[in-house]
C-alpha cells in the first residue's frame, strides 16, 4: 500500500486502476524505494513544491533529487498525500492544487519528457483521488471534483489541449419546482481511458468515461459515456466517426499506439 493513505482510499484506488485506463499499480509503487517528505519542508521546495495553509500534505517521490516542476499546494485539513513517480522524469509539471478537505490522494505516474500544466485542481471534498497516468500530458487543464471519495482518472498517454475543463458534477443542485425533486445527477467518477486526445477548450461535465483511443473535438461539451475509438464533437457532443484514433507524431500512429488501444 502507498505510505500514508487510509484503507478506504487504498480500496478505492484498487478499483480505479483499470487496465483500460492505466498500467499504474499501487503495489508496484509501494515496492519501490521512495522518499517521504512534508510538502512544506525545504527539501520539497527544492523539488519545486510549495505549500500554504493548514496541515502540510505528505509528499512521496521516487527520486528526491529530480525536480518535479512548479507545484503550489493550498492545503486545509490533514491526511493529504501527493505521490510522484519521478525517477525518470525529464519533463515538468506545473500545477495549482487546492485541498480544503482531508485525506485526498494525488498519484502521478512517470510523465517522461512530457509537459503537464494544471491551471487549477480543486478537490472540494474529503477522500478524493486524482490519478495521472504514465506519459499523459496537458497543455492547460482545470479540474474540479465534488463529492466525498470521488475521483478523476487521466489515462496513460492522454493528450489534453489548452483550456480544457473537467467537472464531475454541475456543482449546484437543479430542482423541479413542482415535485421538489433534484433532477441533475449526483457527483460521479470521471475516467479518461488510455491514449485519449481532448481538444482545445472542451468541457467534460458529469462525464463518466471516455473510451480508449478517442478524440474529443475542440470546444465540445461532453456528458455521460463515450465508447472507445471514436471521434466526438459538438454541443452536446455526439459521435462523428467510429473506429478512429490518433498519433502523437503529426503524420501517423505508431505500432505501440495501435497496440495500446486494440480491442480485447
């Protein structure tokens, strides 16, 4: 088990680490040699982590000498854990993270030489989880998570363009005035499977899952579930084409990219 996390968080993590999304495994990280730091101590600052507010989160890294980037954490209550597999990082992570509650977990896989910019990560409730898959990159992303124990998973080799927003809930209740019933869906987990490309300024709102290999068009508004290997776009987003995917190289897909999203 990853040091510092509770048994309920460990159980949730095991459920979330779906092979369709990521090859990350908590037992593999727990078996490795890691360094534990308080996020407000000088050694954390040398890694690029600064902490403000209440109880300093626990910072776990696989290389205490390899800088993460520039990560600003505003912490409220106790029990937060930030874990980074940075032993092979040559890229950088720039993030503003707000944690007003308690016992949240942020697990970042190896981003390699990638660039990750999280303009705002607001984990509003207790016991929430963010998983960042191996090789996933972001030009500019904002994430807001509501609901105790809820999670957002960014799959391996995901590519997130600038101005993208992910919210797992409307953030306010919507009621039918005749019956008094709440008519919008409660907070949910959002899972972006492996090798998904999310276009510029897309909004994922109460979106449960985007299937592996998919392409989300720029400025789309996405809700519900998206099947694997499709292109979607529009407001609201709809399937535009089936059995398509994309490559990080401007002029084609690699064999490994095709294999990663192959149908089971």
